[in-house]
C-alpha cells in the first residue's frame, strides 16, 4: 500500500461515500483509476483506420452542411412571407 493510500485510510470521512467530502474524494479516485485504465488500453490507429475515420467525419460534415444549407434555403422565403419583406 502506498503512503498516500495509507494516509487516506487513516482519515475515515474521506473514505465514507455517505459523507459529501468522502463522496467527492472516492469519486475522484475511481475516475482517476478508470481514466488510467482507459489510457493504458488505447492504441494509436494505423493509417487504414485513420483514413476510414477521416472519410466518415468528412461525409458527416458534408451531410450536416447540406442539411443546414437546405433549411436556410427553405426558410428565407418563408421568413420573407411571414415578416412581409419589402
């Protein structure tokens, strides 16, 4: 057991999840452990996987841009009718 863990165990309200301070401390410790585990398991994508992700993102951006342009194109005349453009 490390000295930090031993110090933490010696202060009981920091390890009690029913105590608000203990809830924050224990939540932080669990988050740090989960984050460390995630980073250790992550791997850098190879060129093929990176290209696949980049293409998927580009297609998504294009679709969202087209939808935004279409909505804007449709609502400009509708807005002019409602407001009574000059």
